[in-house]
C-alpha cells in the first residue's frame, strides 16, 4: 500500500513542510505501508482551469499540470492531508487540488494532520464534508497542532503526546486503506 502525505499549503514561509517532514519521519518507521511526501508546490496547479468537470473528464485532462497531478494521486492508495486552517476554513491551494480531480480520490482512506490557532480543527471538519463527496473515507483519529503549543518562534516543536496521536491516526489509516482495496479495484 502506498500512502501519500500531502503538504496542503503553498504559501511562502509555510510551516506545512516541517509538519509533513515530521509525519513522514514517523510514518517511515512503519512496515505496514509505504509512505511518500507529495508537495503541492511541485505541481503548479492553476485555479480550476479544466474545461470539463473532473467527474465527466474520465482522467482525460487538458492541462499538463493536472495530468501530472492526476497520475500522482492515482498512484496512491490512501492519503494524509497536512492542512493549515486559514480564516476558519481550508486552504485554497489544497481545495483546488482536490477539486481538479474526482475519480482519482474515490474509495481512498484519508487522515488529517492540521495546524492553526485552535489546532486546525475547523479546517478538518470542513475537509470531512468535502472528501465525503469524492467517496473518500476518513479515519476518526486526527492530529491537531496548536501554533501556540507545538511551535516555538515559528519552528515546529511537537508536544510529547503528538507522536502517540500520530501513530494512532496512521494505524487507523493503514487499516482503512487496506479495507478499501477491493473498492479501488
């Protein structure tokens, strides 16, 4: 099983890459799945630039960046969104990345690692309703990082309990990803 850890922010000066690095480091110690980092910055996705809606496009996208993104997501069996919370909601870059595709997300498990003033919990609640429409299944456990408690002078320093929370979420994600395999064909 291949699980992608998607860095959900493309902002200059973002902290998402350090959070995703921590997730990847912990995940890489596991032997029950293969984990890979996926950075939205590497894809140069434009805002909703496909003329055919993803559900009808049948993976036949006009934009080369969308085709690359499609192949990257198709290669995954499950995902972790490392998501900031912006203005009590989801980040636009990651929302656009989700909206550009449809069948590539179907029947995949998803887990969330969020960060923000209140741990990014509102973004995760938005994500849970958004990904349900793409036929993704979310795990119950999540990691919610506080910019006040898990960061020091802008540098990511997770609290002691965060490793255990991440391990629980990843265990649930691996189990659900495995269970959904027959639906992915």
